[in-house]
């Protein structure tokens, strides 16, 4: 085991990945300002819907979040250059984690993956070559790294792609109705808009998506299919970037190939002036047991979290319980109708609560369809009324439509949602049972 995990291998792939990753995360930070994402998600809303349990994480007041993202982008550039690498990578990881947890109206699995990769990179010796640290610190430069670094990275992305493939194996994806639904909004696309409306394209997206996610990592691992895997990856992710506009994730996914190609190939293609590291050297770190324990626990969570919805009552597609942190990407469309009712406990008077003016457009979409948003909004309404001296119960009338199905009552209208406790790993009985064939027309 020591020989397998701690044998020294060439670090060309990791060094090149650090440069690409640093560039992409800096683009993510600066791009969030340029595209208006920071303004729309963190500055304009009166409040954010944070991950439950992280209420202490709130956006900075005024223009604070703009400065926050500028600083984060600067740390990304430092990562790319390999300057003060550990500190800059840790700073970016911490700041991005706070952004991720302080809001979920703009939830994206790719944001979650980026958070995980950022923290992984803190522990990777990615600045030993092609970095300012290696240039300026005496005797710091190295051409090797322990094998476990490559293994941890590959294991993580393998988990991501495998679960993404498995999650698509449900009826409305397999009959291509969900891809067809997604493509309706792409009709105006230049050159390919009409093509994307074709039935065979919908089936292609459905089954190529499943197959690609399932086999791409094995194809990369086998030397004979590595070039084929890279070509498939290039086409697949560029297509996703153009059609779905999912930020830096497609380009990050293309760059994953750096961990699979041989150092000889990378050195030749990038015209690097360095030797290929070849040695049987094994260096066992002082805190070997601690490191193995930490990563073992980490991967147990990574394997277990996406499975948790199987142990929660009802269908995750209906309840949303266990959906996040499970690599369930681009799977469904949800729309809803929601009314909040506030009942004064002293007088028994019940009134329709005007919650819409309090929310942004993105928040409205989520609060009408997702139970944790509904619950959090009920808590906020109760607290706002308490500040006025009113002790109230909060009820909801809520209907939800999944994919191209019909609207069905989602929340029990007789339950005071504001009095309920939230549990991350159990079913909430105020979410009504899923109707039969609720996702079909």
C-alpha cells in the first residue's frame, strides 16, 4: 500500500492543471461581476436563502460583495501563477465556500464541484513546478509528486460523472421528454436552433449524456482509448458550453484530461523544457495514517451523500429531499404556484401574505417549488411578524408541476410550516405524497 500510494510520479499534469484551474477560478470570480451575477444574486436581494444551518453567512452590505469577488479573483490569479500558492488557494477555497453556502437561489452542481476541487488543491503540491514559488524559493522546485494526488483527483471526478449518469436513468429522461423540454428555449439559437428541436437530437442528448458520463473516465484510463476520450470530451463539453451556457465547468472538464495523458505527451505538446521524472522512489510522509484516514472519510461521504435519497421516503424528483450534493445535473424542470397564509394565533384572523415584493426573480422561482425554500420563507415571515408583536402561524397553498406534467398539491395546507423543524436526512410529512405519474402529461 505504501508503494502504491506514496511512490513518486511525474507532476507535469498537476502543474499544468494548476495553471488552468487558477485561470478558470479567476474568470469565475471576475465574470460573476461582469455578467451581473453578483448584483442579481448577492447585492440586490433583500436577503438570501442560505444553506440551512449557515444563517451566520450573509452577503456584505453595500458594494462589499463586489470587492469580495475582486479579491477572490486576485487569489485565483495567484493560484495560476503559483505565488504563495497554499495561502492563495486556501483563501479562495474559503471565500468560495462562503459564497456557496450563503445562497442557493443560484444553486449549481458545478459550484459544489468547484468548492471540493478548491479544497483538494490546498493539499496538492501543485506549485513545485511552473510556479513563482518554485522559481523564487531555493530548492523548492521538484519534478515529482506522490501517486495519491492523481488517485484522489481521478476518484473524485469518477464519482461525479458516474452518479450524474445514474441519475439520468429515469423514465422522463429515457423517453427524451426532458431533453425536448430543455431544447424548447433554444429555438432561436443561431445555426443550430431548428436542429435542436428534432426528436432524434433529443434522444441523442438523452442517451449520449448517460453513456458519456458512464464511460468517459474508463476511456481516459485505458491508453488505447485516451485520444478518443479526449476528442469525445472536447465535443461533449463544448456543445454543453454553447447550448446550456454553464460557465467554466465545460472547460474545467476538458482540462481534466491533463491527469490522464502521460508526462511524455504533455511535455511534448506544451513544449516544456524539463526531464520526464522516472524513479521507483517512495517517500512515506510523517502523518501518513492521518492523511489516509481523512481522505477515506471524505470519500465515504462522497459515495454516501448521493445515495441518501434512497433512504428518505418518497421520490426525490417530487420531494427534492436529497437532491443537492448528489450530482443530479440537468434532470428536471419544476414550476409552482404558492400562496402564504398568516394566521394570528390570538384573533384567529387569516390573511394572504404579500411575499413576492420581498424576493428577486430567481428567489421566486425557487420558493414556489422547493420545500427548503418554502420552509425558510415561512420562518422569515413568522420572525417578521414577531418583530411587529404578532404571534402567527404560517400556512401555504402550494402546487407544483414536474417536467411536462400537471400541477399537483405539494404542501399540506393544514400544517403550520413555521412550527416545523428541518431535518436534512429525513422526510418531512408536510410534503404530500407524490401522485401517480406526476411527471407525465
